[in-house]
């Protein structure tokens, strides 16, 4: 329903703009424009963050393959060191120097790329924010991602549904909350999406965050690193759960879910009933855990489809067109960025086979 409504609005909007002679980018995001298009063989820069989950590893390979197949020169870089933000900024500057026509950015730190994307615009390049929004700058032309707020909502609902199923006699539940890296704008979007579902249940007493740590700043996981989530979970369990049952944990992704599960197991809190732990990304290492009930859920955000759509945008821009968008523009704190959203899907062991039907690798893990 939601998708249909958005599409209708988008079509109506385009028709209106055509009548009034406006560009569909209008006054939204500032751009050097791509009306002229660009040639086969042009450099397309892809700046990805550090490899904090499988989806980022896969994205680099897919961008290289798909852009090359489409006839472009792909310049795909990761920002892998401790100085990730400044490394990524330097990589984008080099892409500018090479004359990249489009720069696709999965930001390490969504707030620290203002001068690099401005330079890209000054050079006539189009800037696409990939998966993570680039914030507080007008120099971003498009945003393409899975609907991240929806991801959070699905996680919050999965936590509730999973606890109801696993603890049928309970009327209230003890939980803990985790979020991702504060540098990643998605972390807050996931968390706030989940809290839309969970907060009313905390307020009415159905849920109790036993540690009392409900503010996002208290729940963050620096660098999205598993070790940091595991240490925090160890501390939470040691300090709050002696003689107390843990029913569930909101985990923003699979990497952190597995770390949290390790901590729960070490503390012996997985018996008699395994607490519900959510996740995201459909990582290969989490699929067997989902099938055996050790991890309750994940989210299917097929990277192949996201990269394919981003490359489709590049092709449209190359031919002098605007890139297709299908959702409401996303406010990045400075402008509304034209947005393309793909729909995320919740996966539990009940629908895993169906959700991964077109992914032989994951399907094999489901059927193992
Ligand atoms: C992505 C998630 C991923 C996380 C850590 C986020 O920006 O949207 O899919 O789990 O980064 O890599």
C-alpha cells in the first residue's frame, strides 16, 4: 500500500513539474547537474566505509563487477584503517582529481564529508549517498538505501513477537537495547524505528530495560565492533541479571547479535529458554543460528539489488537523464535529498526459505 501511494505521488509530482517546467530535483539538493550525461569509460568513484558487516564486503565486489559490465571505469575504495573518516575523505578527493562523473558514497561518518562532496559538485560530478545518508550538506544529489526506519520497526516488532512466542506464560519481559556506531546516521534511524514499537510497551510496563539504559547514547556500539557489544553485554549481565531472567535483546545487526549471544551463553543466561535476539543483514554466520533458534531474527536487505539499482542510477545519469526515485525525499539536515528506497524484509526461521529463494548461498544454509 505504502509503496503504491508513494509511486502515485511521485508520478503526480513529476507530471506537475513537467507542466510547470521545473526539474524534478527542483530546489531540493544542489547539484552541478548531469543533463549533459557522460561517456562510456568514464570514472565512477565508489567510496565505501570499513568492512563492519558482510554487506559492505559484498558491495565492493558487486560495484566493481556491475559498473565494469555497464562500460564504466570503476574506482572502488574502502576506508579501512583507524583513521577511517579522514581516509575516506582523502579517497573521495582523489576520485575528484581523477574526474569521476559520479561518486557513490557509503559514508563512514555521515557528517564529515561536506568539503569533499562540495568539491565533487564543483567538478561537475553527481553525488549519490549509498545506504547511509550524507548529512548537513546541500551537496548530495540522491540517496539510495533500504528503508532504514522500517528496518528498525521490523526489529522492534520481532523482539516483541519472539518473546511472546518463547515465553508464553510471561506477562512482562526483561530486555536490553543496543544500537550501532554514533558516526553512522543509520544507527539512530534503526534505533528510533525500533523504539516507535518498544517505547509504548516500556511506558505501560510490558517491557523493562533492567539496566535502565534506554537513551541511545547509552546503547551505542563504537565502530559497530562486535567486541564492544560483547563487553557491554557482559557488563550488563554481571551488573543486573543475577537471579533475573533475560527475555530479549534488541540488536541492530547480525555481527553484534552473535557477540551478544556469545556473552549470554558465557553468563549461562541461555537456559532454560534462549532469549530473543534480533539482527540485520542476513549474514551467512547467522543463518544457522536462526534455523536453530539461537538468534531469533534478521533482516533481508539483498545487497545485489541495492547495488544494481545504484548502477541503474549511474546509467540513467550517463544518458543525460535524472535518476529515478520512488520515495519521499529524505531530509539530511540541510536539504531534502531525492530518495530511492528498497523494502527490507524480516526473516525468522519460519520464512527463511521463502525470503532467500533467489539466493542460493543463503538457501543452502537454510536447508542444511
Ligand atoms: C548498514 C547495516 C550494517 C551496519 C554495520 C549500516 O549502515 O545499513 O546494514 O549492519 O552499517 O556495518
